[in-house]
């Protein structure tokens, strides 16, 4: 009899572990706990509310034998005892050419009032590992952006990843719009992560325009949405870019911004019980950033050129996220508040910016001319106070004399109107004309 009871107890335990659903036992802040079902971290679950509707939630951890889940949406309506069902698969999205010219949310649902997209395209998980490093072709071709300062001095290669580091109000969104309209890519994939709701339509209509939207897919997660949606929208945009790369396309991925993506992961990590580490960011943020950013780049079929904006708090380039991202990417473009104050747009600080692949994709002539421009800017900056107070005597230093002669033409070269698209060959001619 004891053996029979033991076997019955074991069978009951196995049934308990394998039950098809669990129940919500606790809700704290932006997470909830459930006493089942059996599901791994990252799996998508469904929470059945009292009115019968189902709300998606993702497993983000475990605590004392219970699942810790975060709803992909609002918490309202979730009550103790709500049933939780495992779907058996991670979060996925339908991808295909039908996404071009559309604005969607992180679930792949249209937000532009256009036709529904449900059921279109092949499903693809938003979580993928970065390509094998030895399978990546070497970057050896230029991606013309139509922006003189970038093409001439910070030349971008196809498959390169660059960060655009900027404080607020320095022209970051305008620069992204110019890149989307003028860069010679096959497809644009634009992710607006944690953006103000007011600025989404402004970016699409004013900065991007019909020309840019026609070959773009815009993924939007506004600042008022839960952190998991903001995070997943960044993964969704990357998965869409990977699809087009696998089709042999040259893709330009523009993400605004990595900082808000990292902040969303901070909220998720802290809610799951992670200890805060560097300035309140848990370790998972710095573990996730390289895995996320390494997904872009070249492949045997196509390429993803990634340009990611990073919001620099108080213009501090050494704050944790800026410092971590700068070490992962293949270069950085710094937008300067002082340069913007001189009404020079795009407000790119050439001396603080660098493209790590420029020397491999440009000619020796262009590298020499770019070096001379940098020298002019550096010498003038070092002696600007002396020049402004009239203490410098012309002829005393040939380097300063050379900088004074060329500083205005150089600044004119770096200044470019928003509606101006500069072809690459035209840029080279203007670059040569600076130093006849």
C-alpha cells in the first residue's frame, strides 16, 4: 500500500508540473508571478482575463519556483487566479515586402491607418543570434549618404555600425531624416524607440517624407508604452532588417535610440529582481547590448548598415550607455551643441567623430584631404581665443595662417541644408576645391 501511495504521489507531482496552464498568484509593479505553466525564459505566454480576452506576456525569470512574467501591454484587468497559458514559442513577427511604406508597432500591427497586415509574410522570431564572425564578408564598399560631412570625413561602409551621439535638441532627428532620404540603400528600416508621441508623425511626414517612406518600414514604440514593448520593438526592427538582408538587399537600419532601449531593459531587469550596478543599470543591460548590436553588419547575401542614436546625458560622452556602445560599434558621429549654436547644421563635431572603416573604403587622395580638414579645424580650435582677442600676428605661425585662410571654406563645406542631397562625386569635387 505505501508503494502504491508513493507512485500516486509521484504521478500527481508530474501532472502538476506538466499542467497546461498556471494561475496568477501575485502582481507587483510591472510584473506578475504565476504558479505555472512550465515555460523557459523568453517564451510567450497568454493571460486569460475574467472577460475571456487573452493578453500576451513574456517569461522574464523565476522566483521561488514561480514564473515571473511581464505583460506586453497594460496591467489593467489582470487579477489573482487568471489562467496563464504557454504558447510554446518565442515572440515572432510576419516579415516581407508588404512592410515597406508602412508604420507598425512592435507586434507588426499597422498604426498608419492602412490595410491590416495580419497573416501576411513568413513568421520570424525577433530573437536571433549574431552571425558567425568568420562568415561576415569584409566591408569594402562605400554607402553614400548624401551628406558631405559624413561622406567626406566619416565615410560609411556597407555593413558598418555607427553611433550618433547627441544631447537633446541638436538636430538628431533631422539628420536621421536626411540619411533615410538620401542614403543609397535598397531598404530603410527605422525604429523609433521611446519617442514622444507628438514627434512620430512629425518625423514621418517632415523629416522622412514620401520619398523616404516609400522604401522604408517604420517601427514605433512611444515613451508611454510598457518597457517590454519598447524593448521588443527594437528587436522587431532588427528582425525585419535581417529578413531583407537575407533577401540580398543593402539595408539601412536607423534606430532612435539605443539609450531608451537600454532604459527599458533596466526597468525589466530591476522588476525581475536584478541588482542595480553601474548608475542604476543592472548587469543584463551590458550583457544584452553587444548581442543586440552585433546582429547587424554584412552577410554572404546582403548587408545591414546600422546607425544608432545615443542620447548623451548632460553631454557626458563617458556615461555608462554611451561608453559601452562606443566600444561595440565601428565608429561614432558626435553632434555638438556649440556647433549647432553657430547655426551650422548638421552639427557634426568632426574632431570628436571617427569612422573605423573609412581608411579601408576610400582612396589615398580622399584620406589626405580629410586629414587636412581635420588639421585646419584642430589648429583653429586650439588658437581660437588668441585669434578672437586679436593677439595673433599674421605670419607668426604658418599652421595658424593656413587655418585662418581655410576655416571659412571648410565650415561652408560642412554646412548643408536639409533639402540638399549631395552626390558622392560632387562631394569629392568640392573637397578637392578646398585645397587647390
